[in-house]
C-alpha cells in the first residue's frame, strides 16, 4: 500500500509540474498492480494520458482541417500553399514522428487497459470508464490512420464503445457523468470516424432526452459534470443538425466537442 500511495503522490506532483510523461509512468505502475483503481487514481491515469496525447492530436488536426477546408472550397492556390507548408512541417517538425508518437501513446494505454485495468475492474462504473477509454484511444488512432489501419481502428473503437454502452445502460443512470460522457464521445465517433451524422444525432439526442427526464434525481455531487456534458451534447446536436441541412458545415467541424476524459 505504501508503494501505491507513493506512486499516486508522485503522479500528483508530476501533474502540478506539468510533467505528464512522468505522471503516465507513475500511474502505469499503479495500474500494473492489477487492482481496482480508486476514482482518484482512475482520473489521474486518464488526465496523464489525455495530456501526453492532447498536444500531438491538436497539431495533427489543425493542419489536416486547414487542408480540408481549402479542398472543400476549391481554393487550389491556398491548398497548394498549405500542402507545401505541410511538407515543410514534415521536414522540420517531422509529422511522421508525431504520427509515430500518437500511435505509441495510444497502443501503450490500450495495452494497459487490456492487460490490467479491464480485467481488474469490479464495478459497472469502472468497466464503463475503461471501455470508454478503449473506444476513445482506438478513435484517436483512426483519426490519422489510413486504409486498413483506419478500418481496424474504427472497428475496435466501435466494439469498445458498444461494450461500454451495454454496461452503462444497465449499471448507470442516464444522468451519470460517465454514461453521458460515453454517449458524447460515441456520438462524435459516429460523426467524425464513420461519417454518420444521422446516427450521431440519434445517439446524442437519446442520451440528452433520457438525462432530462431524470434530471430531478441528479445528485449534487455530479450535477456540475453532468450538466456540462449535457450542454456539450446539445451544442453538438445543434451543429450536426445544421450540417445535415447543408448550413455551416465548415464551422461545425471546427468546433466539434467531445469529453476528452475531463469530467469523469
């Protein structure tokens, strides 16, 4: 127990110092003990990986979205400039290295989930949390992968999200922040990865409506987290509905939101 407490304290120090690689290592060691993590430990692990992958995902998506915008608008001159700049970025900052780092981080946490966290999970809440994480990190792989690699990552993400959803429907109330966060990220998966705005809207709307119907049962403890995610669900629904009507497609893709494990 002393070793475990020491590792958790190290992770907290690393978080305060914004040394997220060290935070990851500390929490990986805790996960490797094959024990059910506490809510605090679970959140520390999630925050650690979110931060090590966050900046790399942002870099990748900014350049990709700029390229897509110009391609959709038919801005050939600007598109050429962006592609030339992208080549420069590849040379100077090594975009290929960013992809390699992204893949390494995703595979690392997926390995921890499969070998330690999911087998050791005893509660419905923790199982949903970990299967959701598994879906999220396969989704991140699908964001930059191509061909069969993208197809495989998307299939793995879908399987994990469905497993989380099956458990959440039985074990967690509609207002639970983890269930809501799962619905939010699963709907983003349908929209972004499977290019299925209709399914994304149906899933998000059902989650929002179910939560609204039981809002009076929401505990004070989770009120802030749950209502925040409900707002994100509603925001995305507004954007997606506009997109399906052919209005404002570009800005919709720019401000799409998911939970990013921040509120669990």
